C-alpha cells in the first residue's frame, strides 16, 4: 500500500481507519450477506446507519431538539437555490456576505427568489479579506444573513460568525464543517457538501432549525426542493453509501475528541505551514493574515515557472494535489481534519529543501 500525502481540496483525504473499516464491510455488511449499497434504504440495516449518523451529528454539534438533520443530494450548489427557495419570498431581503466564488454563486441563485443585499463584497480585494463586523452593511429587515464560513479557493475563513442581532445565519460550511466548535444556536440553516471534512462526494448535510421550518409558508416549492418534505420523513432514496461513510467519519471524529480536539489539531497544522510561508519572501501567503484559513492554505512562489516545478517535484515526493484552484493559480494545501500532522511536516520539509535549491 502506498498512500501519498494528500492535500486535495475536495473530494479530499478520508481517515485511513475509516477507509479500512468500509473496506472490511464492503462486500458483506456485518454478516448480513450483502453490501450496505445493496440493501433497501427502508430496511433495518440502512435505517440504523441513517439514524446513527444523524444522532452522532446531533450530539457533536449539540443540536438538541431544535434542529433537523437532512442528508440530501445535489451538492452544496443545490443549497444555493434551495435555501432561498424555501425561506426568501418576493419583496423580502436577504443579506449575503460575498467572500468568494462560492458566495457569488449563492447570491446569483438567491436573486431569483427575493432581494439580495450584498452586505460586503471582497471582489475588489481579490477575495483576500474576510470583513470585520464594522465592514458589514447589514440591512434592517433581513430574513437571514448568508455567509461562506471558509473560502476553499481563496484560502480565507471566518474566525467567528458575523454578529447579526438575532437574524438567523445561513451558512455554506462545505469546507470547514466540524473543523472547530460553532455556536449552532445562531444558525437557521447550515449546509455542507460532505467531500471535504465529512465523507465522500454524493451527500450534502443540511441542518435546519425547527422555527425556520415552521415559518416556511410557500405553496409553490417543488416537493423535492421543500425542506419540509425531507424533515418530515425519508422522502426518496438517500445516497446510502455516502451516508454510511459519513457515519464512520463521525464516529472517528467523536472518538478523537470531537470538534474541540480538531480545532487545536487544525490550528497546530496551519501554524506550522504559515510559519514556514512567512519565514521570508520566497513563499507568499495570498490571504490577509487575519483572514487566513486553517483548512486551505494558499500561497505563491516568486514565479509561475517555479510554482509549476514545485507542484511537479512535490508530486514526485508523494505530496499530492498541491495545485491551486484553476481560477487563481498558485499553490493550495488543503489540510482538513483527516490530514495527519506527518503530511504537513513532510510538506514543510519539502518546502525548505525546495527553497534552498531554488531561492
Ligand atoms: N461551497 C464551497 C465552500 C465549496 O468549496 C464548494 C466545492 N468546492 C461548493 C460550495 C460546491 O459544492 P458542490 O460541488 O458539492 O456543489
């Protein structure tokens, strides 16, 4: 077995223990003679998996009885439209904090359902900056405030939730979900594609607060797009295998010590990497220091030729998937929960060697 150091932005590294457990279960799930993929989604085995995944998430986030956990399909991109379709009506306003490409896409979809107040746009600063509270121009009467907690492409992250005076937050947490504790009571809707911190591609976790569900009063939402449909019962076939994998990742996460453990662990990894970047001018971080992401560390080298060489030589040294997003170039090291410290150590040691040879 030759597992490389995997810095992919997503689909991203999964814990080896989880992959091995899934491998052991794959053909014959717990002595039942079939794979979990080959069973009815309404049978006892899958029902148990689904309920356990939901209960684990509830326990990790402290959801209590106030929220519903939904395992949906269509990626976070579908939530860009599903959230406003459910809770924003013509004549109503939603505040959107625009911190990157994903927020921009969410804004585009929301405009089809109501007014969007762009409470902040980082576009002119090339999305290198997360706004301070003072920089936000929130409206008086917003139905919700939408933000992208971590910007996978630009390597920026909100250190804390924006203050909204009780207006519910709607959050795209796709790339930092469960990487640290959050104040869940402030969220009305939180959604995250699983493929970074939570499991394989194919399932999107959506957490909706009950009072938000209770206030949905539209009658023209297509059934499958209506949160109430999924909150009420298992409406159609869920992505059974991804949900099963999510359950294993959640067990792994909880055994390690939950989000409090990962907050410290992720901070240690990111500090090691940013310290290496900041040593001198050879490597340059792209994000404002106060806006830096602990999940996606983005940086540049003195030239694009050197960046190309860096990516190639890194790959040859088993440091995989370090190329920045195609829209911005540069280098991006994604160091989600499942990325071990050894991988970051291997990367910083490679960076030191590369600088010594090319600096
Ligand atoms: N939001 C963020 C923050 C993302 O990083 C991504 C995917 N990279 C998306 C949304 C889109 O997710 P999906 O591909 O699951 O629709």
